[in-house]
C-alpha cells in the first residue's frame, strides 16, 4: 500500500514539474514574440522619424539622418536575405559570419551618427561629414554585395532545377504520347517504273527462287519424230490417182 501511495505521489510531482516547464516555455515564447513585435514597431517608428528628418532638416543634420536611414535599410535587408537563405543553403553560414562582423561596424557607425544628430556645433559636424559618408558607403556597399550575391546564388539554383525539371517533363510527355511517334516503314519497296524514252525496256520484278525469264525456251515435253529409214523390201508408196 505504501508503494502505491509513493508511485501516485511521484506521478503527481512529475505532472507538476512538466506543467511548470511547459508554462515557462509558453511564457518565454510569448515574451519573445512581444519583444520581437515591440522591436519591429520601434524600428519602424525610428525609420519614419529619420525619413522625416532627412526631408525636414536641411544641412548636416538632414544628411546625418539620410546616412542613418541608408545604413539601417541596407543592413536589415542583407540580414533578412542571409537568414532566409541559410535555412536552405548551408554554405551561406560563412557569409552570415562575415555579415555579423560587418554588423559590428554598422552598429558602431549608427550609434555615432545618432550622437551627432544632437551636435550643436554645425561647423564641426560639416567637417566630419565626408568621413562619415565614406564609412557609410563602404559598409552599405559590402552589405549590398553580400545580399545580391546571395540572391543570385538562389536564382541560379532555381534556374538549374527548372532546366532539369523541364527536361524530365519533356521526356515524360513524350512517353505518355507514345502513339504519336512514327515507326519505320517495313513494306518492301516497289521496283522503279521504266524510263519513257526506252520502250524496249521491260519492267523487271524481283527474282524469286526457281523463277525463269519470259524469253527462256522451254524444252518440249515429247521429242519430235525424226526421218524414218526405208528398206529395200518395203514397197514404195503409190501415188494417189488424179482421176
């Protein structure tokens, strides 16, 4: 009896542990979903703010906003392309690692540009703009190169697969329409017609075993009698009377 009670208590404890683990996992997934949604909303609001500043604020402040917007847009697009491509193509893991190293430089530049948005010294800001513009172009150029290479690789694989699939479908379609394939003519050819300017030429037919030509002389069935010999004791034939 004590053993049965111990088993029941153990099962109850296991059920409580599993319930607690499942609850923690659900709460964690929900929290990650909420954080992801909040992060996307925050990025969207910040992008719209930067776009508005780039049009509304003239001078260095507006150009700083344009640089931040271009940097964030390029880096985010490349990140999405690599993360989506590495699921189907494991060889993109190295490219993803290179992008992560590039992202560190991108985050550093974005933070610096964000600090310079509130810089009151416009003259100093104007002096630093060429170097900031060059850094932004280098980072976005590298990110764009990775993104387009990833897309070209995926497109090439899709084209190769489509070519192979089209060839297989062509073979299968031909096999399904097997009655339309022309079979070789097995009828023996007829002899050619005689030429019009040679009337003496007769039409010839293929010879068959034992066949003979028309002009070949056929031996008579019975040998004709030769001249009969006459002897001295035989009477001469009497001529018929003319009267």
